């Protein structure tokens, strides 16, 4: 099954193959797995959890597949803080990069505090409570390995967006799912998918935010404003709803910030802009989302 070597901040799992591939499991994930194992109702559930964790961390089931056919169904877009992108790039060997872009496909993502990356999502094949759900970022060498079957990173991103839409439909089809947004009395809404891709949905499929309506039916004047607060939580209000914006800020800074799971504290305003006048890569980019005739959605940093 492999050995465990204690390291500061986690443990390294090493398989027993001829060319072992060590995998670091962060301390927080080890603690979560231990708690899930302790809470499992019986030996069968405990064994299933251990088996799933071993497949992910020792067997390499969470790695990015070398074959495009195996990888394409697991691709999803994700938001990373720019600092995390830079930190990851600094750990990569020469010639290998972490492909990323801005919220609308910009090569320079510095106008935002987050960037779009591709991840290969790992989820257990069986319904194992507490099993690891992992995201392995897609690197330039992965895209190169996929070759002409994939095309390029932008085409892989296009496939990942289709997967995200399908994932959203499946989640919303569950009997336990009631609505996309849960609203506070102030009118601030928080997303309810809670599957680690809430922020990505709102940022990259902006009609999700544009169609948000208060459950009490009260009108909301002003432009839509959203904070991609954490991977599994986005918060939205409107620019003229002062009370809703105050509550939004309070949640971001006092509730989500201290947990360490924060993604972004910056508010973005959703506006409509004219489609790029030139045809080609810019106009056809999968993150250029139509907002009507000759119009597209655009996220702009919002200033109160």
C-alpha cells in the first residue's frame, strides 16, 4: 500500500513501484481523513474510505491522465488567486508552465486578483462519505501529452466549461437541491451548490449571476456585484443595495476570511459591453459569453 514519511505540514505517501512517485498529503487533509475515518459507522465504511484515499494518494488516480480520452471528462475550470498561480509556477521545472488566463480569456490576468486554471477533478467512483475530492492542476506538459487530440489549452478550457454546465445540471437535478441562491434578509445571495466550483460558475458563466432574483420578489435596482469569496461560495448583491453590500462584506471578512478558505475579497461588477469588433481568437474565446445581440458580459473591479 506504500509507506508514510512524516514531513512538516503533512505526510508523503510513496508507492512500492520500481519508480516510486511520492505524493504530499497536507496536514489539514490528513486530519480531515482521520476525522472521517473515526466517524465512519462500520468497518466496511472505514475500509472503503481507506481504499479510496489510497487510490487517490498512492495509486495516482487523482493524477492528470496522459491520454486525452481519459482526461477530457474530468476537466473543470477553477479560479486560483494570482499569488497561488505565481507560487506554483515557481516550483515547476524549466520549460513547464501553469497555463492560465483572465476571467474573459485575457493573456494578462493581472487586472483581476484571480486567474482561470484547468484542473483534473478526482471524485470517488462509489459514494464514500468523507472520501477525498481532489483537483490536480493541468500543466503545459499535460497539454503537450494530449497532442492533436486535444488541440491546445484553450480548447481544453472549452471542454471544461461544457463539463461544468453538465455538472451543474446534474447537481440541480438532485432531490435535495432547491435553488441556486440562498438570500439573507438584506438581499445578499450566497450560492448553494457548495461543490468547490461555485465561484467558477459565477465568474465564468456570468448569466448565473445575471439571472439571480430575490426570493421575496422585491426589485433590485443597480448592477449585479459579486465576490468570488471561496471555491465553494460566491456572494452577490446589487450596486444600489447598500445593506446587501454591507452584509456581503461582513461575511467575506469575518466569516470566510478567518477560515483560511478564502479565494478573493474583491468585488466585481457585471456589465454588458460590445462584442470585440474583430473576429478571430478574441471573439471566439470560450470565456467571451454573449449577453444579447452584439453584447458580451464583462466583470470589472467594483469600487463603492
